[in-house]
């Protein structure tokens, strides 16, 4: 199963509340933090919602 390594690279200030809550739902607490999630449709949907604020790398482990 593949995993997604997601890094928060741009601040959510100035963006709507839904996008800020999506960052929290992905597990972020501070800028430049990285989290790992299993690749799933729900995670991909959240990534798509805030794709301009994060960087995503796919790993096969």
C-alpha cells in the first residue's frame, strides 16, 4: 500500500475557513510540518482542496 508524505508549505492566512479546517483535519499544527497518511480517496479529496498550500510526495512503503 502506498503512503503519502505531505508537507505544509504555505500559510492558510487569507484563505477561507474550510481550507484552514482541512489543514487541521490532515493533522497539521504548524507551517513546514510533515505528516504521513495512507493513500485513500478521502485523503486525496482533502489534498485536492488545499493543493496550493501543501507539497505531496508518494512513497511505496
